[in-house]
C-alpha cells in the first residue's frame, strides 16, 4: 500500500537501477543461497537454515523452497516469529500464482515465469514484523550487499479461520496475495512475459486516463494488485465506506471491476483464473461453520467464495459448507457436518462421527455404494450435484437422516 507498491528489499535510490539491471551472481556484492538445500526429509518441507549459507542469512532460522520447471529453486527464508503454518500458506500462494491454467491467454504456460524467478536467484523473505525487516534491510544496505527478493510479514499473512479472517465488520486484510504477486511480477513476469507486461501498461494508462486508478506512479505493480484484489472481492465490504480502495482505485468488487476496468478484469482472469487453486486449511483453533458459499451477512465469504478446496484441522466439532462449483471438502478429527451443495464434490469426513447434509428429500437422490464409497446423485442436478462420500457416518436429508451403513445393505 502507498509507498510499498513495489515491495522489494532495496533502498529507493537503487530501485530504478535494479529494475533495469537485476543483480546476478556475477555482481561481487550479490548474495543468494545454495541451490541444493535438501528439504525432502521434512514432513512439511520446512528445514532449519543450513550452516553453509552466507552470514547475511543467519538471522533466518528456517528455509523452504519450490522448484521451478528448470530444476532450480525459488528460495523462501523464514525469520523467528513467523509460524510454520504461515510458511506453508505463503508457499501455497506462491505455487497458486505460478500454476499453469490451460486455455487462458496469459496463464496457460507460466514455465518461463517460474524459471526466470529461479534464474534470478530470487528469495521470498518472511519476516516477523516491520521492525525486524527494517533492521535486516539496514544491515545489508550498510554493508553494501544486494539480493533479489521480496518481503512478507507475519501480521500480513492471514490464515483461513483466524479471528482476523473471520471478523465481520473489519476483517484483517491478507496481504500475502499482494506481496507474493509483487515477487512474481518483479522477478518473473517482467523478465519473461512481455505480452502480459505490455498489456498491463496499456490497461494502466487507460485506467489513469479515465481516473479509475488514482495513484501517480509510472509502474504497474500496485495497479495490478488493485485489480487483482477487486476481481476476488477482497475490498467488496468497502471498509472505508467511500467506494474506493483506499483512494487508490475505483473498482472494489468483481462486478464493479468488470464495468469500470474491463481490460484489468480480463488480465486478472486470463492470468489467475476464476478461483483459488490451493487447499484452504482452516486453522485448528477455529470454532464454528466455515463456508465457501457467498453469504451477504458473512463478510469473510467475499473472499472464501473463490475457494474450491477446504480442509478443517484440529479436533473441534466444526462444520463446512461448499459452494456451487466442484469442491474437495475434508473434515477433521471432530464430528463434522459437511454440506457439499452443487457441482461434483469429493467429501471426506475423516475421523469422528460425520454427517453429509443435503437440501432435498431422500427420494430425490440416487444412492450407490462403490468400492466402499457412497455416491449420492441429486436428480435435481443443479442443487446438490454429484457427491463422492468417504468416511461419512450419516446422510441428512430434508425429511430424514440415515446411517451410511444402511446404504450398504
């Protein structure tokens, strides 16, 4: 936001040079990480920072990565105070931004983008807070070191089901999507996708001319994020009650973006797709019903409606509601009520006494047992669609509840 429109860890007077001439291993003061750090023996892919890294990375206690198609890593380093589950989430968002979307104009093959990020030896820096970020930054600046990277801070990384995510009146903004997209754009898109970069500039100047985009910047990073977050309704609740995204951008919702800035609408959809690709893991302290269905009275569903996959964690007796699209829904070790709704859904209750809930009467469904799994087809296909049920104990219909064991007789 504001002066953070390009979130990379360089002083502003170096920024212009580095955007044109990225640092590389040939620069004497350039610092990066070994390409062969092994994370395979860790169950969550996060390992302690190895001893053989440059001393400037000693402030970070953990490491993870994703590998680009060329086999080289895109590094992620983690400071104490940034939790493992936040690391996993940030890594999922990075993978989401780099996953191919067949049939789209810009996202059908993101191979060159990921490869450019790896070739640039780029690093995603996960910091505890702003104070630690600034301290580390000033230290490397003082020593004249350079890195290719992007920061993300713990208070900006908001997990599904946390209090900040679920807050009704003023949910905490999750900046993970923004900062990680800055990372991808700076070190990948601008290096390897000239068509997308040019179309972003064309849309940017058009939005400026129409007074849709209000910031006086001559770069597209913040503009891209404004459109990106509008598309996924992340500002649809209009927290400032002024119809803008912090006086930066007029569209604040998917619907208004399509009307006011159709060029940006098309760019986002043709790069990112219509929904999130990753599995949302609802935090174990959550207590209640987590919904992927847009509900006007629940602000968080402005964002969660774009999820297609969700899993409860922990032991609480929580419930999960899908949406009209194809969903993968997973219960936890508690007793869960799971409502799949429309589309083709896979529902796995996991341990516990779990119930699948359907909208119609039992007579309106066809039940089949197939290899130990229960197939439930709604004859009104638009309502509950087709469902594959695993580890479910009960089926609740509008008029009756039955035990799954009764369907196997």
